């Protein structure tokens, strides 16, 4: 159906009187809304056209007549398919034939998407005017025909009928550009190709889709109506230039619905959400949840497709609530003289969002603390105000403080808030009296006193004061803390200081004429407290020290030139009791002035030199009288030890005596002598120890030559004895073999369990009682005698048997071995390389004839 307006600019909305069966699109196309069977009689319904602006409406009656069912052949004949002629011909409304124009652009072919067929569905017939005289073949090329996606469009090569083989989807390909060709049987082109454009007409087959299923936005509380909140966006895959892709938005629901169910609205075309009502209060409602619907077909609720999404709008906090104190007056207490102590907690309430600048409280004092003894800090977790002491408070001066404090937020209140911007409260702080330390006045105390003050003299009075005027306490007690030289004492009751020794300015405990002593004052409070004070004694110098010569030793030459000795006078006193000094030589003995002369070269220095031409080398004691400039004068005679020596042309000593005398003092010489004596004693002790060791060695020496001792090679096998029976030793085993008693004579029970068995043993030949001549016989007899007479002879398991294997031995005598007759030509020096055990053999056989 078509609607034609006089001005041509009216925006028309079509409607149907039977919307359940028939729907009219915005473009005037009538659609069947459902499948139903038409009756033989015409079906009538009314189509209305309404002006969207003026709401003016026009109506038109439509009659729908069903087509009779035709046979296939008849249906083919009845269908009218547009012919495309090569070359394409255009006819005007008049029947006259116009001039042909080749290669014209063919109008596009519109084909709805999602067509239900039947397929293949004919679209157009392509024909050349030369097919009457020639046998032609038709073909189409391009995407959708012979190019991917192939096979969508086919053409009958004989009749030229162009058909589509399956439903099209505009969302995949919106249009196809094909080219039709006509060739003869030989493949020669008889016509120029014709471009065919097939547009896929959009159908509303896609629902709107939101970019996000949940949208998050924020809006400050207290926002005015019309405040922008957020934008939601949906997309539709259908043609955005047609109604199928034109979306409209609306809010389906709002939760919660307070204070109004319509707190927000949405722009139906852009999706912008804005506020439409006042009353957003975060303290009441912190979050709103909106269900947003997007519908295509320009929001037509009947024919449009829709989808939903969720918009979550958080109400952000603004400072619309000032902090409020929970009480009008707060109380606290603090001990005196304490600092950095929290004395009171100020609590406030704030309905704004915690831990934000609109909630964080700041405290300030508006009165009651002119000297700045308190400050108020904010606890970041609890938002409490912590009243803290920053300067010590004296109970005797201030016993109570009444502070006025105010609390406000970090950011100012929002505009239009009627509440007061801040809250005030009073803080009452009580000061607690505590026992304070006494203090000396003045501290330190300076006293000027001449040195030499005798012991027992009263020096000064050094007392302290107790700041606790309101406590019941007795008087203070004094004691000494530090007195390096132990010169002073203090009276424990009245603080009077007297001397216990003579004050000496030259003491090592006096620095820059100042002597420091420390005293303690203690009370009897609970708890007891004490304080210290320093007494500084400035000691004035008196002439109590005579000058002395420095250095005490000097060296000069035997002759007049060069022989000058420079000396210096030192005096522990200070000006005017020190230099300039007077130097002179005493009258006695007369040899001093005869041999020496002294000349003063400055206030502190003088020069001593020989008066005679030659003085024999040696050490001389020269007394020098030195007098200071004090009033009265103080003088002393100092001995200068002068070493006179032989000198070279440069004035340096050349004799050895000078080196000893100058290089080694008395202490060094004594030390050297002591070292020599100690060394001699050590040597003597070592000699005595060696002699005693030799005696012990001779007493315990074996009866064999140490060089022949082979005990180092003995392998001892542990043969444990029989316990207590080991105490009964068979001493007869140590006797000579011929004097051993038979075993039968032994009393029963004396034999140990580990003794040799009683059965017959091999009998050794009885040695002769006469001593065998020679060294070996003497050796055996001596060893046997020693074993017979030794009451501490070892038991059987360590028995040492001494015997001489001579002519009576079954093994024969070894004396027949004559080293001189056998192996005499051999060189036995290699035995020296076998170790100390073979040294004897090396000496016997390799030592030569002697």
C-alpha cells in the first residue's frame, strides 16, 4: 500500500485493523502475521495511515483474494519474469520504440533474505536479441556464482533464466555484483557483459544485543533532575538504516523504588540515563538497579524484537553531613610535667561514607589554651580526636584547663546543606600533682677561690629547692655524687660545703683553672625524687711551685767550641707567678762557677756552656738556681746531668761512652742485668734437671745395651690373667732354670688358671753353674740375679727369661760364625740406610778391620 502526501514530508505510521493476521511495515508492505487458510470469499481489512506529528489519520480498505491453484505448466506460464535484453532496452510510457543505448546499467534486483523458496527460485531472464539468428549460451560470473561463495546463483545456459539456490542472509552479504555473458556456440562474445546487482532485502531476524549485560554508573547524592548518569548501548545486526535496525530504549523497572519509582529516565534513541527526580540520598539508598530494554522496529512493541540489560547506579557520597560530637563535655586528667600523653578521646559521628574526605574529621582548639600546651590529633581508624599534651604543665601553676574544641571535615559541606558546618564541645582537663625533683639554685654554681685553701675550711653553701609546695614533705637531704680529687664534703642537712684537703690549682683534676664537683639533693616523697647540681670552683693561682730545669740531662763537648747547652725553666704556676725566670750558678762548690757559665737568653730560656778550654769526658752534675717572678719569689736548685764527650767537627759525640751514657739510662742497665741473671738461673736449673734425669735413666736402665734393645719390635698380645689369683706370682719362674722347683712341690691352689699346664714340657739343658766366660755370660748372670732379687717381678704372662745359648744349647753355638772369614769382601754400608736398628750391623761389618 502506498500513501502519497501533498507536501511529501509527512512522517506516516501504518496500522492494521486486524493486527493478529496482518502487519503493515513502515514502508507500506503488508505481511501475513501467521499461517492461516483463506476462504473463497475475499478477506477484507482496513489499513490506516497516521501522521506522527499531527496525529491525523487516513484509512483505506484492502481486499485480499486467494489465487486459484494452478498446474506447474500453467503456473510457469502465468508467472511474469522480467526479461533483460542484450542490449538492455528502456521503454517510456509511450509505445514508441526509442533509440537503443548499449551498456546501460541494469537496475538492482531486490531479493528478500531468509526466503523459504521453493529453490531454485527464478529471479530474471537474460536474453539477447540475436538469439533469433544465433544459438547462444548464457553465463554469469562474480562472487556468488563462480567465485566464493559459489553456487548461490545459477543461470540456465539456454534460456538465460537466473535463479537463486538457497536463502540469503543480509547480515553476511548485503549485495551481490554479478556479470552476465552471452556467447555463441564457438565461445565468441556476441554481446558486451551486463552488470547485475542483487540487493538482499533486510528482514527483522536479529534481536538487539547490549554491549554489556551489566552496566555500572555513578551519580552524586543530591544531584538535581537532569543530571547525566551513564549511557547504555545495544547493537542490532539488521540494517541500521531500516526499521529492523532502529533501536529504542526504555526503563522497565527500578529497584528500590524510594524515594520515587521514577528517579531516572533514558533517552530512547541514544541510551543516555539521566535523573528526573530529586532526593538522591546515599545515607538512605546507596545503589539503584535498573532493567533497561532495547527494541528494534523503532520500539514497536508488537513487531519489534527486544532484549534487556541491567544498569547498576551507585550513589556516591558528598559531604552533606557535618561531624557531630557525641557529648557536649569531655573529661580528662594528666600528671604534671608529662608530655606526649593522650588525656582525652573526643568522639564524633558522621553519616557520610567512612574513610573519605567527607567523613574524616579535623579538630582544632578555639579557646582555653593560650600557651599551646595541647594539640588534637585525629585517629585515622576511629575518627576520634586525641587530646595530647605537648608542653609540660606545672600543678603549682595550673590545676585545671577548660578547652573549647571544634570539629569539621576535610572538605567543606556541599552547597545547599542547612546543617551547621562544624560541631563544638568542651574538654575539661585536670592536672594531677606528682612528686617533683628538687633543683639547685643556681645550677651550676660558680665559686672563685685561691688555691692552697687548707682542709676543714668552709667553702660555700649549695642548697636546693623543692617545687612541691602542696605536699607534706620534710627538708631535703644532701650528698656528694662526684668529687674527683676528694677535696670536698657537704653537710647533709644545710648543704654547707667544706674542704677535706688542700685545693691545688696544679692538680690533674683541674682543667683551665676549673674544678667541678656534683652534689645530690633528695626528698622523702612517694616516690622519692632527687636532683643534682654542679659546683664549679675557679681556683686562683698562688706562687706555690718553684721553677725547675728542663731537660734534666744534656750532652756537650770537651772543648769550648761547640759546647753550648740550651735549657728551659718550667713552672706549674701561671702568670704572674711564673716567668720571666732568673738563672744563676751556686757559689758552692767552687768548681761549678770555675768550669761553667750560664747566660739568660730569654724569659724562659738560658744557655749553659764551658768556661774553661777543656774538660775531661765524663758525667757531671751541674746545679742551677732558677727564680720566678712571683711575689714573693719562689726559687729552686735543679741538677742538670751533663755528659761531656769527645766530639767531631760537627759537634757530635764520637766515643762509645757517650752512646752508652746517652742511650742507656739507669733503668735500662738494671733491666739488662736482671735479664742476664734470670738467664743464668735458667741454664743452671736445666743442668741440674739433666743430671737428675741421667741418674733416673741409669737406675732404670735395662741390662742390655740400648743400641741392642729390640723391645720396640716386640708384639705384645693381651693375655688377661685370672683376676685376684694374679696376685700370687710364681717367683720361681724368675730363678735360674736349675733351681726351679718341680711343679709337684708347689702347694695346691697357688697355680693360676692362666699358668702353663702341668703336663710334660720340653726340657732345656741345664746350664752350668759355673759362670760362662765372656761378656755374654756376665750379662746373663747379672740379669738373672736382678730377677731373683726383685720382689716386684712381673707375673708369668710378662715373664722375662734370661738364658745363654752356648754349647749346652740344642740349637748349637753361633760363635762359629766368623764375620772375618765370610762376607768379608762385601760392602755393608747400605745398612746405614735401613734405619737406626741396623746401625750396629753396619758398624760391625762395614767399619773396616778395626
